[in-house]
């Protein structure tokens, strides 16, 4: 897995009430989780669907553990289901989160359209990547600290070389 933590884009900040309407706080950090798949996830097949299921389950376990610890520290925190774009712990809002668009905006990774679905293209893994996002009201440093305690330190993207130009004007949500 690879991880990175970012300040929210202006779009996420502006649309927080439509994403997690029961939050009474603003988004302080966006945690990006990228899992490498043993196979290319772009084509639809029983193998790729099984891999997506397994990677989704792994993210939900990790994301819920991170969110639980952040909530114990009195922050709002919610992993978003990569399949539905809805928060796992909070009341869903009128918009859903497009994790590929969020990651494109934060990391600048390219995307491709496959059968009406936006696919993230990792610079090293290509489309053998499963992206996911967690939002929190905690500052990025606190999210990093909690995520490290849950995941260990091995997957953090530590340098600027992985990050391309960030777009503040992405359209990450549909409703």
C-alpha cells in the first residue's frame, strides 16, 4: 500500500455538507490510500472483480481502524466506500465521492476512461491500483500519525517526486 495525506481541495471543503451532512466540522485532511493489485484492474473479468472485492475489504478494515482512532481523539473521520462513494460511518449526503478524481486532483496522476468508468493510472503500477480516500477534520499531521500507528511506516509517499501538479478545481462528486 501507498499513502499520502493532503489538505482538502477547495471543492471538497466547499461540498463537505453534501458529502457528510452530519459533520459539524470542516474537513482538515484527505488521506489517500493506494493498493497495488496483482493484476490490471481495467478490464472486467471474474478475476478483476474478485481482486477489487479483496482490495476494497482491505481498505475498509484499514480505513475503519484509522477513523476509529481519529474519532477517539474527538475528530470527525470517515473512510469512503470506493464502490459507492459514500461514507462508511456517517450519514450519506446528496453527493458521492469520486476517489479517482480526488486522487487526480491531489497527486496529479493521469486517468483513463474504460467503459464509462474512470481508471487511475499509477506512475509505476499502471491500472493495477485500487484507490481509496478517507476524510477527517483532524490536521494532516494528526491523520499521518494515526495512519502510521495503524499501518506502519512502509507505504508513505515521502517525497515530492510522486506528486504531479495539483488541481484545485476538480469535479470530484456527482449527485
